[in-house]
């Protein structure tokens, strides 16, 4: 079925564990996006371009050291074979701890593109010539070390896909969540209204949409100021109206701890 809102987002993932990649796309949002034509996910086995009987893709590093490194030949071969048959999988990103940080802004940038490719590293990484002469850029999902790039590929693919029109049942969800405007999301509650004596805030049960919107905005600001002040700093800090809103909601001490005074 074709996506009525536009062409599918093409994502090519290159991995030595293609079944691992397919598994994370077999359920949930990605599976629905593929079925509805929002996402065109193409998974490629790097071993398909290996030429020896063992389908080797790695070797010991020059200069010595622990671990193995993915060789350039099978990687170049796999990417070039796909691009010759199916067209460019570009931009092609190497998923690497040394890459630029993947964040919501990067996801939004990719969501309006026609597609992209993801190269999953393994072991001690990939031959530097892959980074220098094959990929267009490198992405990192955070300051952590993983066994390979497949988990990162899942993060990038889902974060981008959910921003595409038609991917979510409620299109407002992608605009009312964490990082959508440089803030963490406000707290969410559902039934029952009273669980073990912990009650849902009265304002959310009031039916007053104006009060609810004001409370949610204040909660998002307070959460971000308390937990991720760096996000607020990146957007220039709190505005005077936001400081007043937090003060009105009883967050004077939180404001003072971060240098805001009413």
C-alpha cells in the first residue's frame, strides 16, 4: 500500500547481522510504517561482497592491538553493488562513537529527506578508508560503546520514521513530545485517577483546556530546567514569560537554583 502523503522514506542498512536488523523492524512502529508504505527499509548483508570461502569481513589491525577491524573491500563492494542496482543509498552514515551526535534536530533533518543509508560497524570499528572515502558522514547516538551499530541503526531509523507523515496514529504526538521544541515532555497520566493513593493532578481532570495547556507547559519547563538545563541554555535560557509561568506554578526555588529570580 502506498503512503498517500508522499513517497516512502528509503533507508538502507548495511550490516554483518542483517537478520538482527530485520528483527527490530518486524514489530511496532517500523513494521506498521513498512506495511503502510511510509518506510522502505532495505537491509543488506556486508558478507555478500566477501570473496573467500569463510565470507570474511574482518582482519587484525595494522600496528597491532586488540580486536578485529572490518575490512574496506567487502564494505565498498556491498555498498557499490546496491547503488549500481538500486540507486544511491545517500547520504550514507557510518554509525560510530566518533560521529556527530544524533539528536532530534538531526532526526527532523533526515525526516524531510528522500532517504539515507546506515553502515553498522562491528568489533573495533571499520577501516579508516571507509570513513574517508565511502561514507558521507558519521553519526553517534551517545557517549557509549556498543558491540555494533545495529542498535544505533534502530534508534536512528525509528526516530526519523516516526516524524514522517502517516507513521503515527496521532500526528500531534510528534509535535508534543520531548525535544520537539527544545524541552522535555510534560508528565503523562491515565486511569485510574487514584492509584494506591497517588492521584492524578486535579488540573488534568478539570476539563479546562486552557489550564491544562498552561500546566503542561510549566511542567515541561520545570522538568527541563531541573534535568537538562543544557537544553534550555542551547535555546538562550528561559524567557521572562517562562520565568513568570514557573513562578506562578510554585517553582521559585527551582528558578533560584539556576540563577533566575522573580
